[in-house]
C-alpha cells in the first residue's frame, strides 16, 4: 500500500460483526478482541483512511463521517514488513489448526475408550461361564473358512465346526489344519473342526454361519433341517438372489427350515477372505430386525482387526450385496475391453444409481446403499482384482466364452446366476436398470460386450436423478 501527498492509502475491511474504534487514539484499531498492527509505509506517519463497510454490523467512529482516520505506530523503531507479519499470521494459524485437530482426536479417543469400558463386548466370556460355547459354519469355501478361523482365533476354548461335503477338504482341516483347496498355505486354529455329519455339527450350536452359495442353499438346508434348533441364529454370509424365485437369504433360510421365526442376521460389507485370513483391518455390517440379536452378533464377531456395525435394514444390506456382484461383472468387462478410466467411473456411478433405485423401491434405506454394505462393497468388488465376479467380466470383455470361464474357476461367481433374477426383480418393481440389464443379456449370450457399450452410449441424455 503506497502513500503520497495526493493519494490517501485506504485499508478496506468488510466485517460480518459489529466493530468499534477507540475514540482518543489514532494509532490502533480494535475489532472486538483483535488489535490490528499496520505495516511500515515509505512516508513518515502517513494518514490512512479506514472504511468500514458492513451489511449486518454497525460501527462507531471518532468522527462524524463514514471514515475512521488511523495511522501506523509512530513510535515503533523497527516496524515489521508485510511479509514478516503475514508469515507470523500463517505460523500462528497453523499452530491453531494443529491444536484443533489434536483436541478433536483426543476427544474421539476418550469417547471410544469410554464406550468400550461400558459395553459388554465379550459374549464368549459371559457364555463360557455357563456352558461350552461353539459355532457352526455351513460350507467349506474361502469365506466360510476365513470366518471360521476368525471366530476360532478369538478364544482357544471355543469350538468352531465346519459342515462340508468334500471329505478331502474335511480331512485336510482336521489333520493338517489348513483348507487344502482354498488356503493351502494358511494355518487354521486347532479349534476349527471339520465334519461331513450334520447332526454332529448342529446339535447344541449357539450360532450358525451360513456360507453356502445362494443357488444351492434351499436344497442343502432342507436336508439338514431336522438337526436345526428353532432358536438357532443364522448369520448369512451368502450374497445373491435365488434365480427362479427371486428370494433373498432372509426368505430362503426360514422357508427351507420350515420355521418362519428362525432368527436371521445378514452379514455383508467390503471383505475379501484372503485379507480376513491375514488379519488385515476390515469393516462389515450385521443387519437384523432384532436389535438385541444384531448387538449379540456384533460382539461375537468384532475384534481388533474386524469392525462390525449394526443395522436394522435387512433388505438394503441383502439387495446391495446381491446387485453389486452383477455390477462387478460390468466393471470387469470395461477392463477387459480396455475402455479406460472415464468409462469405468461412469459405469460404476450409473450402476450405483440403479442399485439405489431398486433397493429403495423395495423398502431399503438410501443410507444403507451409500454405506459399507452398499458403496463400500461395490468399490471393493468393482475395482480390485481379487473379485471373482470382476474376473468373469474381464474375461468376457477379452472375448472368452462364459462356459469356458466358469469351467475353469474353482469358486462360484454369484453375479452370473443373480443377473437374470435382478432384471426380473426390476421388472416387478418397474425400475429401469440399463447397465445391469446389459450384463444379463451378455451372460445369456444375446448381446456382445461391444454391442452393449454402443447401446448404452446411445441411451437418451436425461437429467441425473
């Protein structure tokens, strides 16, 4: 700011609060509790005109017009240059910001410790005082194995039975403590016991983790229903829709067991079995209409490396978990066709909208779809190479035939069988789902990936909803 005989330097301030100036001093300006020190000017003791412009506040000045006459500190022997003042302000602001962040973090940590100290988080400790506590896992796949190991690691006295059909895998778990098919290099806890006998596994169990593929669940459960206690809580790890009936697991399990009151919990969220086995930080959601049951399962599964949130939105958690598998196939097709990052982002965003449209029509909460079991699971499944459904899409986009792809895989890609059911469900609720419908058409071999892309890009340009 320069000063001369012909030009009055002006300092303009537009405060949003009431300001006042001292009436007897021309060397300082007070704005509430702040003192403004003016920088050095080239002329000796120049006169400045300070103009207060305020739309909401009021100002009192030491004269009768709208301007307050102020001057720099005349007695300051070494006035600081503007750059030094600015540097000091930035340093002070940085310290203030760091202090605010530190205080916020400390509050969060104190809240967390207080909550943990009040919550009774060790359901295993409380139950073991009364009886032997054990869990049964239905299925010997990768995720069922990972969850069995996770629960077993929480307490060595706890028994975890794995009910499976493959005698070779069963023998491998009991003798070598590893799942020779899915995790040959991963050591399982010795309190994980495999069996092919449903009666041995189920009688007296406290919790059941259902990890069977959706399409085979109904027939499998009907075959073991005689050994299932009517009050045994079923925690479903399976994601998908039954092809012919459009049923979700919350409908399949009680109907197959002929018990409409069978306690049910859905477990979902972004989680790869391998990372769970390696005890990498993971977060998931348990959903149940019974709040106490959801809290109990949360306590059963939560650990230092697995965070468990609770929800009452069973429909939202299940439908998001089913539809994300179909969207992952579409994401894989984009990779296989080398369509680039722009198209990937556009496709996944559109797919998320389609999932939200259908889920909310079915009664789900929008917040569920944008949470861990929705957007969280979608991101993991669509963008990471470990995803089985994404792998199917990559190979389809590269020109391989679906039958060849499926015959070469040793795990089930639920999105393949779920795609047709999703479109039937969309028609039932009158929801347009162009991306997921295109995937179903490709799987049915009625549309090529290239043709699907052209058709999707030719859709009407509409307002985003």
